C-alpha cells in the first residue's frame, strides 16, 4: 500500500450552490493536506490535524502558493477537431462543411488518429482536464486510437464513433447497419475496460436517417450503462433544418425522444435555443446538457439560458467544444460562461463556475461517485494550480481577500500556465 500526502490550499465542491447556498457548496482548507492511497482519496482536511495521524514514513509533497482541486471535467469536445481550432469566420453549418468534414476525413488512417489522440490528451492534461466526453469520427479506428492512448495513461474518458449516414460527404458516411455493428464491437471491446466508457454518438439529427436513429436507440436499450452523446439546438438555421427533415416531430428534442435517446446517461451539447417544455423533458428523463460558451460565442450560436435549464432540474456541465470552442482550458471556458450570463443580466458566482467544471460535470456524466470531489474513496484525479503562474496573476492575487476572490481571478486570468501538475489516479500525468 502506497500513501502520499500533498500539502497546499484545498478546494472542492460538495453540492450545487443553487441547492445549498454559495457558502455551503464548497469545502475550503487554507493549509490543507490531501492524502492519497493507492490512487484513491484517503482523506482531506487541515494539515495540522492529518499530519498527526499519517502512517509513519508517508511522503509529504509540499506545494507552496498553490491550490489543489479535483481535475476538471469536460462534458463535450471533439478530438479530431484539434487541428481546426481557431479557424476563421463561419457559423455552425458552414463550419461543418468548410472545416470539420475535411479535417475528419484524415482519420480514416489510424496512424493519423493516434498522432492526434496523443496531442489531444496532452493538451487536456496541460489544462487540468482529467475526464472528458469525446467525439471521434465516423471511422471505427478513430475511437480505437483514442481509447488506446487514454488507456496508456489510465484516464477516465468517454468516447464514441460518430454515426452519420446522410447529409455529409461520401467519404464520411456510414450506414445504419455498419454504424450499429461498429458501435456494438467498440462497446464490447472498450466499455468498462479500465477507466474507459463508451458513448453512442449520432453527430446530430440532420446527419442521421430515421433508420440510423432507430438503431442508435436499439443499442442504448441493449447496453443501458453506456452513454449517448449528440448535439441539440445549437443554431437557429440548424433547428429549421431539423424541422424540415422531421416534419412529423414537434421539435428538435422530440426527434431524439421519439427514437428513445433520452435518459440518465444522455448528454446533449449546447441546448442554446430550448423552450420550457424541452427543458422539462430533459429534466424528467435525467438527461444532461453541456454548456459550451466559447463555442457558442465563436460560432455566433447564441447565449445558453443556464437558470432555465436548472429550474427544470437538468444536470449541466461545462464543455470546451474544441474545435468550435477556442480553448482547451476550463478556466477560460468558465470565464466565457460568466460573460454569457452577464449578457443575460445574470451573475455566475465563482463557486458555481467551479462546481460546473468539477462536481457538476461529474454529475452530468453520472460519475460523481468516482470523480469531481475529494470524497473519500474517489479516484485521485486532481490538479495543482499555481498562484504565481504569471506576474499579473501573482500581483492580482495579492489583492484578493478570500478564496472566492482568488478563484474568480483564476477564472479570469488563468489558462494552461496556471496548471502546475495534473494527476490521474494519484499518478502525475502532466508537469508544467
């Protein structure tokens, strides 16, 4: 048995601030000790107390001027789009045709997929993200390459092969039958292997035929513990397109509902233009939404109404949505979420933003019994944030009076430079 203790300031969310109030939503220890035994959280608390009861010979890692938090959870991202991040000048549907589809065509080659998967995971870890819900491409080998890379680092990752049998270039379409067979084979091989999970992944309603959506629902019924991951109500032209393709359905969400794709492990990216009835249906079915503010702003999609979703008890996490999103950093993503709320006359408290990036994301993925907080027995996925990462951040934090102000400054000024170290199951997987 191996035990190691990390000494720094500690912060983790223990509840949604909307449920218990701001003050009761987080646990903060100014001079804390995080005790890790064999890759799991053994204890967290005041260092003076825990130092007295540590096993003799325990290694203590001193982290001065640092804040230790759970690893970030990204609830929506596309690893094949790493190479098109920061591409100029399009909204959603043109973005897909002009940038996304050509980039994804290269993933027919597994060597290309493996190279990008390695770069992508390193970028996640540099930014403190230890769990993500990830789109592959239509190619089965894109998911094989991703899972192989994630398994080598013992990361908790969720991914799936895109299902797309129409309204896309010929070199990127599958068929209802091949999509079903490939997904089934990937589930059998990878779901539950180590810390990996599978997500049934129709790109979005316009690129899947009714036959394909029906088979996706069949898969979900056959494997109820896998995830379902797709896009929903991101862009107004997209919504009109869905109406024209599925005139018999009452709305965009109803398409997915009809094909039995809603449920506790279903995660819908964006949800920018949802009505109250759709929010209520998401809440009733236990479905989750990924809030992707950098992407929604960059592609001009609109402003997601977070309070409306949460009024209907919908679990929400943050998503970077790279490559439509403009940063792998969930600190930067939280910054943009704050601005999206401001534009709607609302505030986003730093504790609430932190909740969305950690425990809230874990709840959206139904993994809060394993990650997202420092609860005893959880996986020891954590990050060490450096208060002196940049001269400006260091100077600003000297003016901060409490952890709320420090956390807000980290949100506004932090990025990958702020992440000093990243740990997965207690093993260091990134060092700045």
